[in-house]
């Protein structure tokens, strides 16, 4: 099998990968998918920078990924303890600053982003009260964010879903605001696997630099190792997330 080519030359000099782009991947106690996220960053053409939850400084990263897992064992509530990690305060400040640091929260990372109030709503146990692991089709509802701009609006992508506390909930006013402002980033297609309100699989903040979703794009970045797409081929749709942030970083520079 041939190695997946780097795609980090978006918007730059042809053939020159964005080796200067540094994307931090944070690890909490109980994080499981930090290495997978780092590999996805590398395959996209950027440099993954390991970050530790107890760090007091983000360094000079250009974006941050909060990967999946079970931070602090999901004790108390998924993401509730990780929200108070020292590095999270820096991430919150950077995401809300004028620079608008791009932040992607995947699964447990999404849960942490809601607990940190970078994204509205909350995550509770799946409506069937069981852990679920499956290939999942998503529809891209907003392709204007830092993490979705390489997709087409309405495009259907296939990535991996694996969670226990994956039911997205919010009050009706918040849901109406998300819908009205175009802040629903992804919606489940074919089946709502966890009872999430209005089939919401992922959302964005108003500025479009912070995105959270329950499914795992980092597990759909290499032929032969990801989920099977609708066309019967292995999906690499997850690369679009990391290509999108690199494209946004090119625009910013």
C-alpha cells in the first residue's frame, strides 16, 4: 500500500508542505486518541506538538486539538474535571482572543469544550445507555469554519463514531440560536446513534474557530485503516478537517 501523500501544500508554494504549521495535541490523564490525532496532523502536512494538561503555556502553536478518550475517567461528568486543567485556561483565553486560535474538540474533547463554555450545550449518556462504536455518515452543515472549509456544504462524509456520553443536549432557545446562526457544523445521517437533539453531531462557536464533534475524524485519514465509505472504499474524509485548518492558517499568514 502506498503511503498517503501530505496535503499540507494548500495555498502555499506548490510541492512545499506547511512544515512551519504547528498544531498542539493536548493529553489529559485518560486521553486515548492523542497519538492518532498527532498522526492525522502529520499526514496533513503540519507538525504535531504534544501538550500536557498541566502545562502553563501553549507555546507557539498555531492551532490545538483536544482528542478523544476518557479524561480523568469521566468521573463526576465527562470533561468536567479536565475543564479545570491549567492548560485549558490558556486555550480558552487564546480561543477568545483577537487572534482566535483554532481549536478542535473530538469526542471527549467536545465534552471538555462544552464544560469550558467555549461551546454551548452539554453531553450526556447515549439514549440507549450503551457504548457505541460504528462507522458513521455525517452531513456537513457549515463549511465556513476553520476546521470545515475544505468540505462542500451538504457533503456527506464517513468517519468513526465511538462514545458512551455522546448525546448532545441544549435548551430549545440555544438549539434555535445554533440553527438560526448556522452554527450546527455536522448532523448525523441515516440514524441518530445517541439521541442528540436535532441530530446534531458537531457545532461551532460564532467566530468559527472552535469546533466540537462526537465522531472521530482522526480515525479516517489513511486508506485501509478507516471506515468504509458509501462507495465501498476506505474513507479518508477525516483529512478534510486538518486540511481545512492548514488552509485557514495560510490565509491568516
